[in-house]
C-alpha cells in the first residue's frame, strides 16, 4: 500500500471521535442545531444523557418523566428546558 493510504487509515479513529463528540444526539431526539435537542413524545422515563455539550435548549415535552433529581439536572448541560 502507498504511504498516503496508511496516513488516511491512521486518521480515521480521530475523525470518528471528532464526529461523535461534536454531533451527539440521543436516540429518539432530533438535534436541528448543535445547541438544541428536541426529545418530544418519545416515551422517555429519564433525562437523556447523550447530548452535545453545547446543548442549551432541551425539549422533553410529552414524555414519561415523572420526577427529576438534582443530580440529573446538574449532570446535563442545557440552560433552558421545555
């Protein structure tokens, strides 16, 4: 194989980590912007934990979350909840 191919494959793990880290969106949610996560009507029983750290708005309307603990609220990033 050529040296260029080796360089490409050696960068692949780094690129994958970057893609996952910058675009994380909980399964069942929609993240139209890096700062917005919309998780409406998906039957969630707890606050999602796989959110982009840049998320500032989280919409959990019409789910099955019956109570929130202080620890749950402190462990997530959004500053606005709906």
